[in-house]
């Protein structure tokens, strides 16, 4: 796991990269595929990507790229789109600070 530029111990295959307030979680680091393996077994690489969502690809022992499933990429793009909405992001900040009051939604609308 990487935190603020320092490498610390990860657990259960989870990696964490902190860039300011943004954190990128990289799952399934135990499923790293070498570039050579990926080229030789592209169908298997696609299958792994469908199963795990993200598959790290290494070259010379270093992760150089990630293969991302369509479902995972759609989720990432949706998140980025929501983060563009300043009103929504302000509401999220207020909620995290405990300043949002929830009311019950009537069953008959």
C-alpha cells in the first residue's frame, strides 16, 4: 500500500495510492499478468478482466498498465461525471460534516 509517497504493508491484495485528497484503490494485485502472458493468452486476459474488473499488466517485473472491464470503466466515468456537479459535491461535504438533515419520503407521491 502506498500512502502519501510512503510504501506500507497492504492486505488482501489491496493497494492504495494517495494523491492529495484522492485515493486510487487497485484491486487484485495478486493477479498481475506479464505483457508476454497477456499477448500469448489475450482471451484469458479478457476473461480475467471480466471476472476481476481490473487486471494489472507488468513488464520487466513492474506494473505498467491496467486492463479495465467495460463495467468498471463505466462506473469510473459515471463517478467522474458526478464529481463535476459542484452542487452535489457540496452536499456530500455537508453530509460528511453531519450538517444534512434527512426526512422521510412519503409513500404516496
